[in-house]
């Protein structure tokens, strides 16, 4: 694996919504060139953690360290400026816009005050060409006409387009068929192999074991374990998710930092 | 660009189509889009043709030069108000107060000119500012407080009637006889000037489309076949030549006082159409309006300031409504407490929807307002010529609005069924 220092590190994150204390002293590390899987049951705090990472929720206490330097992230724009791209479960695409328009949404290229459609179209095509998608007729097709897998690919391709350093994927395969899941998982692996730090949020342990290098398990807002995928079995991860500890996992409480 | 694919893998996007190869294929593609519910301006253009045929048979004066010029002048304020509503409708919002916002703005203009002896420039500027201020308050209430736009603008619909009563007094009216203002709807361009203006627009449009087409071809971006581009240019040119020709004929019933030339309101509408088409189609602001209308949450996550977009469309709506109010005052020769009332707003909403702008947001163009406005004005004009009781006018216009909204809803359902956007 390429690097032993994390690209992004969260230390001792706490987050409450009123009286509900959702995240308790959560530590999370994302390494360049690796896929880190974030697993946990419903309500374990996965989504809250992702939204804190993306700058949508401000964190109450804790440190946000990017590239070894503590940074303040106050909004999605700050996270974007650091090179953090989030691919949401509900994809956050505008169906009435076409693929190019969606990929550049909020970051349009301009010539003076006029939109620079030529540059945007060629760049979008370039980014999409580097990914394998079949059956898409045109980059000027509206997103409404795309299948779930194609939409997922467009959303992920956005992060390639912006040369992101970290990509957060929220349940990317949840709504996909077998062949499409295959394509997206391949894509996730290639994304990591190109040096990007990937955080994969997933319920599907088959997917996790297939592509993830490390697994971080959340249980009721606390980190139950942070382990290398090769050191654990599927059964142990299920135990971590459902009970917060695994009896036969040696030193589960002490996260190892090497993969 | 990070290269994250191995050469052996198939890259589907590498071979995507950049042209719908032939004219025939693009016609076929258009037909299948229409079948899938992507009808655009088609129903309204067909409707316009049908209305012209029906009214021509019902009354032989309908297609007279005088009546056609009247029809276009009447449509001016409806079209401008419909254009005002398009950005608001694109967000899936509504502005019920736009009619009275225009009325109040026109009152401000009239009172300043007549009672305070201000120049028309000052008066028009004050009217536009009035519109912008009304829109700002509506926008703030909708975006910051989260009150539904239907309720906020219904409140303004009532409140603004009170404001215009206060401004010009119970049952009163202010005569507009200032040369420039009343000239908008009542004076005509010279015949030569009219032809030159038409020619400039045709050549400009043709040059723009052809240059755009050549650049897309040379960069191998997606483009329409040349035949379609040429067809569009010919269609625009034909419409402009016919309209200019008809309006440049003498239309006076009195042979001693010939009236000919294009009414100034027409170039005014054309300039607004070009401006708003540019703003909506070619600028970041326009793109963001469509994005917020399509999926506000996605727009927010993309870093778009959704509140600012909301406020901007309501400000534009009320300011454009002020322009519409000024044109209506010019046409009527006066401003009264009922300016902008009655069926003015519903005509405008109807015009935008008939033109193809969706009430569900995310779909629509400035040009929809023009075609839809012409349909509405044609109905009002044609029924007026037939000297029908006014209840029939209301019934027919209401029916047309209902029909247009139903077409919108059905085509939206078909679109989602066929997966078109």
C-alpha cells in the first residue's frame, strides 16, 4: 500500500442534535490509495459522520486533520476546496439537466459571463471516457433517461473530473443490479488505485470484503473497531456491527494503523 | 485528468454519438421525444394555427392588417408578464401578486409624472425599483421564513390592491399622455427602420447559429445536423419577414391618415426575449435556476446558494411585472386602481403554461411566454371580434388554462414513464 500517513484524519469527533448524542469521540482515518469501508447498523451514526466530513454538519468538538494539518471545515464549499467529493446515496443529480450540466453543477466553466459549453463538454467526455460505461448514447442526454448504474457512474465520474483527493461513497451499490454493482465496484477499486482516498459506506459485507483495504465499524456512535480487511472475517464484522465487540478478535479495541 | 482505466477495458463514452447523423434521424428523434411527452412548444404552435383558422372563418376582419396589429399590441403586456413568471415557475413556485405588482408600479410611475412633474426616466426607474422592492420582500419571506410562495403572494395580491387605492384614491385613475410612455403601444417604427431591424435580427440569429454549429463540428462536440440548423434559421426568418411585411402595410380605415409600421411594443418584447433567453440559457445564474427547479437539494449540495436564486427570481418577476404594467398603462392610456387586476395574472400564468413552461418546475423557456401570450391574446381578440358576451370569454380562457395545465401534467407523467427528462 502506498502510504502509511492518513490523508484525512478525524480525532475525537463529537456531535449532538439537541439531547441526542450521535457521535462519541469518533476517530477515522482515510489513506491515499486505499478503500476504507465504514460499516454499522442503521442509526450507528454513519450518515452523520459522512455529513460532518462533507462539512454539512458542523462538529461540536474534535479535530479535522487534512494532509497532517488541522483545518476548519464550515461548509460543503470548504470540503470541496480540500478535494473532498461526496457521492450521496440519493445521488444528488438534477434530472432535468444533462450529464455535462450535472457534472459541472455549481462549478461551471465560464467565458466572461457566458457559460463555456465547449470546454465543459469535452472535459466531461474526457472524464467519462476514462470509466467504462455501456449503453449511454450521449453526454448531452438528460439524467432522467439514465439507469441507476449509469447515474452512479456519472456521480462518481464527477470526482474524477475534479481531481478529488478523497471520495466519500454513500451506499453506492444499494439500488443496483448484479452487473451494475460489478461495474461500480470495479470503478471504486480503480479510483483508489489511482491514488485517491476512498471512504465506502455500505451495508453489504460482500462488497466491503471485495474492495475495502480497511474496515471501520461504528456501533451506537462509537468506533467499535478499525482493522485491516485481511485480519478479520465476515462473521467478526457482523458481530462488531451488531454488538459493538467481537470476542475472538485480538486487540479489536486497539486500532492498528497499518494495512 | 486521472487516468484510471486500463487500455483493454471498453470505454463506452469514447464512442458516444456527437451528432444525430442525418436530418431524417433527427426528425425521428423529435417525433419520439414528442411521443414520450417532451412536447415543448408544439401544442401551443398548433393551437395558435387552429385558433387563426377558426377565427378567420368566424369573422373576416380577424386577419385584417388592422386587427393583426391590434392583436400583437394587446399581447405585449401579457407576454411580458408571462416572461416575468417563467423564472418563478422554473423553481416550481408561483407569484400570484405579479399582476398587481405591475399595477402598483404603473401607479407609482403615473403619480410621479402627473402629480409631481417628474420626467419619464425618473418615473420608470421608480416603477422598476418599486417592482424590485416588492420582489425582494416576497423572496425573503419565501426563502428565509419558508412561507409557501402561494400564500405570501396571495397576501401581496390583496395588500397591493390596497396600496394602489392609497396611491391614486378610490375609483380614481391617472391619465398617461407622456409621449414616450404612450408611444410604446401607440406609435410605430418607420417602414424602413422596421425592415432594417428585422434584417439585423435575422442575420444576427443566422450568424450566431452557424458559427456555433461550425465550432461544435470542429471540436467534435455534440451538434445537430446542418439541415436542422438551417431549417431553424429559415423558420425564424420567415416569421419575421411575414410579421414585418403585414405590419408595414397601411392598416388605417381612413385613407387620408395611413397607419403603417411595427408598433414599438414588438421590438421591446423581442429585446426582452433575447435578453432572458440569454440569461436563462447561457449564464451560470440561468443554469442554477434550472438546477434548483429540478432538484433543490442537489443544487444545495453542489454549493449553489439556493436562497439567493429564489430571491433573485422573485425580484426579476416583480420588476418585469412593472415593465408589463407600464406597457399596459401605455396601451390603456391610463393607470387605475384596477390596473393589473381582473384576469391579468391568470392570463399570464396561462400564457407561460400554454407555451410549455411546467408548473412543476425545472422546465421552460422565455420563448414559451411569447407563444403562449400570443395564444391567449388571440383568444381574447377573436372572441372580442365576435362580440360574444364576456362570460363566454372567461369560460373559454379558463378552459384553455385548464387544458394547458392538464397537458403539462400528462406530458410530465409520460416523460417519467419513458424516462425522458
